[in-house]
């Protein structure tokens, strides 16, 4: 519930009351997996309807929308251990912040 006493049937996926930039869903690999296994609303993980590419596209679109800014600088004290799709620097490789957020990632 927000400060206006409005309740949501489904949580907002972007905007002031959505998840923030430090949430697990802000990592594309996490959100794309959720999208693949749960969207559209009539499917389940045993019978997905979206391709992997479609799920990643939906996740990238949603995560590119405005949301609360909250970053925890102490989350990755050893930057060499950050996941490739962690969207905030610094990094130990030469990929840009945009590449870390959206790919492509080198193996």
C-alpha cells in the first residue's frame, strides 16, 4: 500500500511504487526467468508460451522504465565476484554498464 492508501491487485512493474534498482528482479537473468515461467498469466513453468528471446525482451523493456533508485555499494565488496548482469559498476572487465545490464555478455 502506498501513502495514498491505494492497494494494488498486482504490484506495479515500474514507477514510484515498483521494485527498486537493488531488487533481484532488476537483474535481467532473474526477471527473464520469471517472465518465461509466468507470462502470460495463463501459463506455468511446465508449458511456457514465450521464447527465451521474448522473455528477455520483456524483462529488458520493463527494467528500462523509471523506478526507485536504491543502490547498496557494499553488495559486492569484491567486484570480481559480481554477476555479469549486475547493472552497476565498477567492474573488472571492459564491458560498459549498458552491456552489463542488457548484454551481450562474454563467457
